């Protein structure tokens, strides 16, 4: 499995971010081809300190090629083009392969 992770630093206008994100950006992202599952949060908590991130988005793909194809698609291009419309703090985009955690039964 391959994961796309987007971390959003605090925007200049959190209310505008949330409204645009929910009504425009997430509907665009829902049309990305090949997504196995996706989730987001606008409640990023860093314990007693203020989190450096306002929001987080993650999506699962079967492999890196599926993610690359999704982002190169018409919908992927629309998703990328929309980011400056709400994310005034920018976005940190990561992608990586994920594997299962070894079970305790496998440990010596």
C-alpha cells in the first residue's frame, strides 16, 4: 500500500480554509481515481502546545504508480490547482509505502 499525506500549516483565515476545504476541495479530491480510502481532520492536536498544523489529509493507494496516475489525472490536476485557493499557509505533501506492523505472535 502507498499513502499520500498532506499537512496544512495554519492559514491566515481558518474559517475560509474550512469552508472552501469542505465545499470545494474535498469534493474534488473524492474524484481522484484509484483511492482505496481517504480521511481528513481539521482538529490536529499536539498536546498542550499548539500544533504547527491546522489540518491533515491522507489517502491510500495500492502502490506508488496508482498515486502518480491519480495526481497526473484531470482530477489530480484540479486538486493541485485548488490548493492556493484556501491554504494560505501552504501544504506539506508526503507520500510513502506502508507495510504491516509485525504481530506480537511473530516476536521471540
